[in-house]
């Protein structure tokens, strides 16, 4: 009989096994995976930048600005920037 693995909520409608979450937190740009469990899947920019899913939330303007500041930690920072600018075009050109 197989043991049932515990699922952890990493975002609204997003569940992963606890071991996957632990591994994702060790990857570049993944330190905050699971910290924003009320944010919808479409409001994360992490996967667009090569980071684990559930990272780089951009559901608010403040979090989008933070994602831009922390994008250098992702494997592909340009992907994070593109996702932020697509959702918040007013941030383009600002630092």
C-alpha cells in the first residue's frame, strides 16, 4: 500500500507535495514558494523567468515592483520583467 503524500497549498488552486516545495525553495528565485497561498496562479511571474511555480507574485503594484527588484535572482530575469510589464505597463522605464 502506497503512502499518501501531503499536499501543500502554494497559491490559490495550486497544490504541491511538501517535498517538491522544499526542493523548489532551494532553487534560484524560489525562496518564497508557498508564502503567498492566496494569490491566483495567473498572478505569479516565476515560471516565466525560469523560477519555480508559486514564486514572484505580481498581484499588486507593490509586489510587482518587488518582483522587478528581485528579478536578478531568477534564472531568466527578462521573463520576470516581461510578465510584470505586461500586467503593469506603467512600470516600464521606472526603477
